[in-house]
């Protein structure tokens, strides 16, 4: 009830100060303008932060976000450079299982935040012969981290492993 009386009093005061066209009291522009500007900037910042937090791409790792946007236009990786790096790190006999690499690359692109199927990865790792274990993990992580099926296909042509080395896989 008190709030209603205060509101009526303020309204009556305003009406008495405004007499037709002539005002007895003028509000400075800064008194209205600055709070409006500050409020609109805060509202805009809030809406930007809200839209950022609601976007599913926000929760991807930065590497995957960069890959998603960069790889839509063209493949940013040069297969020759990647091949040189692989041979320097893993030796001249290093190769890539194209099917495994492409599977994990496609999976990394389609799912915003994929969880690696570790039981499947380790079961395939255990089933593969000793000389192929390291190469299998190379193919899995290359596909998952780089996320480029085109690069996997190019590396499979250049340095493809014999699929019989891997044994029976369900990929």
C-alpha cells in the first residue's frame, strides 16, 4: 500500500512540474543517456556470452574447432609433409591403415565431443601382430586428432599398410 502511495505522489509531482508545453524541470540528457548506454552494452555482452555458452561447438577442443572450420574449405595438410614426419618418427617401414584412420577421422568430424571407444581400440591393439601394434595406434590417433579422411586416403595410397597385418577388424 505504501508503494502505491509513493508512486501516486511521484506521478502527481511530475504532472505538476509539467504544465502543458512548458516544463518547470528538465532532465539532463546525461542522466538518461549514460545509464541507457551502459545497460545496452551489458545486455549485449550478456547475449554474446549466452549464445557462446549454448553453442555446441564451444565444447570442442580448440584443435577440433580449428579443423572443422579450416577443413571445410580445403585440406590444410600436405600429405608429403605428413609422410616425411611419419617416416622420420617411425622409420622407413612406417605405414598407415587407411580404413582405421578414415574411420576415426570421420567419427571425429561428425561428433562434437567424441569419447574414444577404448575397449574396442585395445581389443584391436591386442589382436594385431607385434609389428602392427604401433602402426595401428598411429592410424587411430592420426585419424582422431587430425580428423581428415582425405589425408588418411592420401596417406593410405602413399604408405598404406597391408590390411592382413591388422587381422580381423570390425571397422
